[in-house]
C-alpha cells in the first residue's frame, strides 16, 4: 500500500481540509494547480535540487553518534544533521521550495508568520536571494524576546510587522498573515513555515521536507545495510518529523516517535502537546488536534523551545496518531535542557532546544531501546538558545 495521502481535497482521514474565507479558495486552488504542475516538471525539480545542494548545503550527514549511544546504553543512534544547513535548521528546505513556486507564479512579494523568528529568517533569506519584497508577521511579545532574529530579518531586507492582537505570539502572527493574504492575494505569496494551514500547504511542505527522510533512508542502507528500528523527531507544527517519517511510511517495521513539548509539565497547563492532550478542532485553515479551552478559545502554548510553542499541529500527524502509524510522547522543558547539555558535552554538537526534546526522549526511554538502531532528526543548531540554557 502506497501512502497517497492526502485525498483530492486535502484530507488525511478525518483531518486536514480547508477552513478559510471564501476569498482564499481561488488562491488556494491556483496554488494547488501550480504546485501539482511544478511537482511533475523536471526543470523545477532540478532547480530545487540545485539550491538545496549549492545554497543550503545538502545532503546533510547521517552521523553515528557513538559517544551518545554509549552514554545512553543504546545500540546505535544516528543523527540526521539538519543543523548543518544554511540558516541553521531544516526550515530552509521548505522556504527554498516555496520561493521557487512563488517565482514561477510571478509573485513579487512574500509574506510569512514567525514565532521565534526562525521561519522568518529562512523566508527573508530566500526573498533576498530571489530579489522579492518580504513582510514577516511577528507577535510584539516575540519581537522583544527574539531581538537577534529581528535584526537578522531586517539585515536581509525584510520588514518585520509587529502583531499586537491576542497574546502577541505565533498564533496571532499567523492569523494576521492570513488576513494580509486575503487582501493582497494578487501579488503576494504566503510562505507557511510548517505542515499546517489549509490544503495544499500540509502536503506541499511535507514534500519539500521529505528530502530529510529520502536521504536518511538511502544513507542508512548504505552505512548499515538495513533500515532503522526507530525514527525520532520533535514536533512543533511537525515538518521536520514528517520530512523524516514520510519516506518510511510503508516500512511497517520502522517505528516512529514524535516528541512534543510538555513545557512546565502537562498538569501545569503550560505545554504544547496538542496531539496527546489536545482535542479535535480547526485552527489556521485546517482540522487537526489543537489546544483549546472549554469555550473553544485557543489556549496559550508553552515551551522553552520557541519552535515548539504552537497550540496546533499539522493534520497529517493527527492522522498518523489515529491510525497508530506513529506514537507521540511529551518531554518537559527540564528534560529537554538535560538533552541539550548531554549532546553538547559528549559529542561536541550543540542542538537546538527543539531537537533536544527528541534527544531527551532517548534518555528517558533508553532502557527499552538497548538493542535499537535509531535515527534522530537533529532539526537545528543551538547557538540561538544559549540565553535560555546555561
Ligand atoms: C521551527 C523548528 C522546529 C519545529 O517545527 P516543525 O515544523 O515541527 O519541524 C523544530 N526544530 C527547529 C530547529 C526549528 O527551527
């Protein structure tokens, strides 16, 4: 059975779809059509490969972390080194794919939402590369917390638009970006940063990120002559995880574990574990698992890792969870910080706090993983997180 999801209208089982104002349906239809043509176009594929290789720095290594494996008493832990990419994380894979699509559609302006600023930086980067105007929506609160990324975006030529509504964080930035798109849809391309949003974004972003899993699969077959027992990745919106998981979907023996943020602990209510502790609902244009209160208001998410701090998750993960293709677990801020220090100390690699959640899970579950061969997605590097973590 091949994994052909989503269906024609963007459903992954019960999840996904399109819940947007009427004015956006035409734009989404157009985007979908353009994307499905680009996907089949050899020239588009070749150009995407070219920029991934020559600009972003692919392929990334699959590194056997011997010291970490020994320290945790696990057979073999391989790290997929997305942290080595240009701009320091996997996000550039997606923004390169989407900017090529925007250029193909003749758009002159990119907009994006950002929380910690990483997707904003990755979007501003490709806008600079292709000479497009770029406006990034960012919550006022996040602008204060992430001053360095704001500087980066401005240096790259982007305008950072402060969002003062709601909680002044990522979810409000995404709402404002969608509003901008409704108004300026003619000349503007909306670059969504993860596998969320209305169809075709979840599918498209997953396909731009599947290079992670395609490479990892070929690499481990070459190095080890076999497939791994487990894939482990952190889940914010879920793009690095699905990028790794998707090419292994049909390999039934390969178990998949997505690691969400338990923040200050599930019982504190300050967490971002929408898959495990959320409910089914609609957020930002698609149906998935979300964090909401009993009145249906979106709750504030929390994580020490800004990239995981989102009260929703991509619909395809909700589907993977429903059919039990993947298992989802949650790791607290405190556990993640231990993972952060551990990898730095034993391997000389400082991971992003997001990725540290995946590492912390290995530590927590080490006893049941003794004999396992595992691929962990090291989604980004941790230089950005030093102020959170000493
Ligand atoms: C943004 C980010 C994430 C979370 O996003 P996903 O879409 O869940 O991958 C994880 N790690 C890093 C380093 C990030 O920058």
